[in-house]
C-alpha cells in the first residue's frame, strides 16, 4: 500500500440510485486524510481525517466515518457555459479558496479553508447566482455564515 490511496465515497442520489466518487487520500497511521476537493460526495472536505473499510472482494477502500473534520468547507458551482469556469476559479483564488474543475459536468468544486472569512465568498456566490452566472450548493459548510 502506498502513502496515497483512492477512497470510494458512495452517495445516495435517489431512493434506489447511488453514485460513487473516488478521492485521493493520504495515509495517516490507521486513518486517511482527504487530499481532493469532492465533486459529488457530500459532508466531506479537503483535509478531513477519515476511517475506511477495505472490501477484499472489490479490492477497494470505502469511506466509513469521520475521525476529525478539517474545518474547511466545500462549495460546488454548476455552470451552463464551461468557458466561464476558469475565470470564476481565479476570482475565488483571490479570496484564498482553491478549486478543481470537472469540465464534463461543468462543475467547479471549491475548498474554502478554515481560516478564510466566508462572508465575502458567500456574497460573491450569491451575486453570481442572482445574475444566473451559476448555481451553487454548500456541500459541506463548516464556516459560520454570519450576518
């Protein structure tokens, strides 16, 4: 086993429908630290420490539970026009956030580090959504929103 493993996160979409996302995670003793910004998996963020289960039949690791949350938040933006994604990622970088692009689905997954003030980021997200530049979801919101 290497220091980095793909961990599978199974996400329920509908009553009988599931989607699986694999995230790179760093080995940390008997646990793993999430090393990707999730595009599908909810309630998980970059830097979270997790427990996993190994499925010998499938030869794969599956998310089991949280050991420690990082304090980071995950936000996902959904675009109609993929040509806008890179510029928006740069704007979010200016707030201290980093993002990963899933071009096929026109998604920008954003990590909001625990030490970044979320209020200006949220204002930016709301303004863009109001102008119908994107839709967004707070997939794993740890930050306080504030007034």
